[in-house]
């Protein structure tokens, strides 16, 4: 006889598979056009994987020559290169792997919710919110890092949840859980550089818990940092050997110059993002002389200095732009331009639409910002676009509403740093794809909210003193769970 747990997991897998399959409608658009063209990063990742598989070198063509790559980190291209060596140039193999990883994310979300103290019913809701996410399913059909990155982050949070449920006296078990979380955090950074400082956030959280409960275990905060450091050390060594600099990636310098600083200047002076970049480049040439764009590390290091000064020199405007970008990650249901390209529709080729809109919004000109988005992304769209855009809007609205209830209910606040870290650091880009890694954590928080609300409606009574104490402790140091038999939250 098939157990209820197996039936539940089968239903979740089926829901995720059906959701992904629907993205191959309407017909008439080839697999390459769907997987590589909607998101510009996809073609870069694909080219780097070809370089790794065929030449054994992590490099790209720049100015007519193959040069070492310092912007993209090697985690995702290595995964694609391994597939290429086994299956050749088949994009179907990449698609199959991405769909498998997305299914694993659904199951890991279920386990994360269970470790967080939710019942099977509430945990299945969290997993279903992930399985039904148009944003996650859409990016699973693209050659981009989001699917791999989201799964790794969910695994990292699962290991932290297991550490959280352990008594502090079980140091060996705690060390193993935190070591696993640190290694996973290192892999996250090798997939996307934005995760480089995530182990420090983990260490701060672990140290805070230990200092409040048992200070003599505060040394545990070093475990995830050391594990992550050992994981990324070979990449640091490679970059130092090839560039002479101790660096992880040029991504921070490039993004600071191209997006953060440029958006702040454009917002302040009422010019375009491209014009703001030209101003900063002219300033860099004045200070450093002629810039050699073939020297990737030196080129972006110099431009990064200018970008940092311009960005930090306007803290109020920078903060407004940063908050606007963070908010846009949640307000944009799904990427409009990638969605149009996926459907085979030729939309506007106007560049920097989101940065221009965020710059205007930071100045209080919300109406103009909306017009920029409407002209640049929403004109000449068809039924396919509006159906999926509407479904994505409903999904994210439900997810955020339930997550707000979950935060008020308490018990899931420890997941908030992950949501904030991986959405705040995206800066003024404001794309739905950068919300994707945070969706499993949001789904667990949302499941907590719905479960607590449902239990209270059933009982028509507030929690008793014992349950209130458990909720208060679970949001802080203790891993004790609600075990009331009539509650959907607690152990099964």
C-alpha cells in the first residue's frame, strides 16, 4: 500500500512537472530560442560551458582573443560542461537537468518546512507554493543560474534548520550541520558571486544564538565561514595567479559602476543611464589615463573606484534607489522582456528600462516611471503574455500576503535574513528572477502564516500559555515545537 507521504510527494512532483510543461506553449518557438534568447546571461553561460568542455579553459572571447573569465564564477558553467561532455550539444539535456533540479527544490522545501516545525499538511502547502511558482518554472526553462542557485540555497537553509533544532550541547552534530551549510554557501558563491558574504551572515546568526544561550559554544560561528572559505579558496587562488589581484569576481565592481552608481547619477541629474556611464568613464580617463578594456580586472577596478565614490557620495539618493530596486523585486511578477521573447514576440529594444524607471521613482515621479515601463516593456503584448503575467501576479500576491501573516505569527523570523540578503544586494536591477532564490524561504514563512491562522480559526480561541511560550522560544533560541494534536503546526 502506498503511504500518504509518497502520494503527497508524487502530487507535488506532478504539479511542478505540469507547470513546467505549460511553458512550452504556444508552439512555433524553437528550443534554442526559448532557452538562450530570452535572458541575455544565458548565452554567456552557454559559451563559457563550451569553453570548459571543449578547451578545458574558463575563458571568453574578448576583442578577438580568448581571455580568462573573471566576471562569471565557474559553478554553473562547470555543471553545463559536464552535461555537454556526456550528452553533446543537446539543449534538451540541460532542460532535463533544470527540470530535475526544480523538482528537487520542491521536495527540499517540504523538508525545510518540516524541520521548521510544520506538519505534513502545512509543509505540503509550502512545497506547493514553490511548485506552482510561474517565476521559478519559467527560469527552469532558461540556461541561467536561478534553478541551481535556488536549490542550493534551500539546501543551505535546510541544514541551518537542522542545526537550529539541535541542543547546543550536541557540538559534533552542530559542527556537521554548520559545515554542510558552509560548504553549500561556498557553492552558492561559485554559482553567483552575490553569495560571497552569505557565510558571514550565517556566522553572525550562529554567534548571536550561542551568545544568548551558551556563550562557550560561540566558536561554532567560525565553522560555516571556514567551510565556505575552503570551498572557494581554489577560485581565489586561480584569480590571483592569472590577474595578480586577490579577488573573487569583477561582478561587484561592474555592477556598482554599470547599475548602482549609474542609476543614482541618472536619477539625480535627470539623464539616461548610458549618459551617466559616459560621465563616469570620462572621469576615470581623467584620473587614470586611457583605460585598457582588454585588461578586465584592471579596467573594472578603476571604473569601480569612480562608481564607488559617486554611489557612496550620495547616500540618500543611493538608499532610495536601493529600496526601489528591492521593492521592484517583489512588485514585478515575472520579467516582461524575457516573457515576450519566450513567446516569440518582438518587443521594444529600449535599454535600461528598469533602471530609468527606478531612478524616476526615487525622485517621486511614479507616473513617469510607469510610462517608461509601459512604453519599454508592455506595448504590443499578446494573450500569452497577459495570461502568464496575471498568473505570476496572483501567485506572488498570495505568497507575500501569507508571508506577512507568517511573520506576524512568529516562529519563522530566522528565514528573513536569507530573503533580505538575496534581494537587497541585487541593487537597482529590480527583476523577478532575482526574487527566485528567496521563494522557498518565503513559501515556508507563508505556510507558517496560513497554518497558524487556520488553527486559530478552528479553535476560535487564542493560544494557551504553553503554546505562546513555545512560539516565543521558537522565534529565538529554542527549537521546541508546538505539539498540540489539533494544530497543523508541530511534529507529525
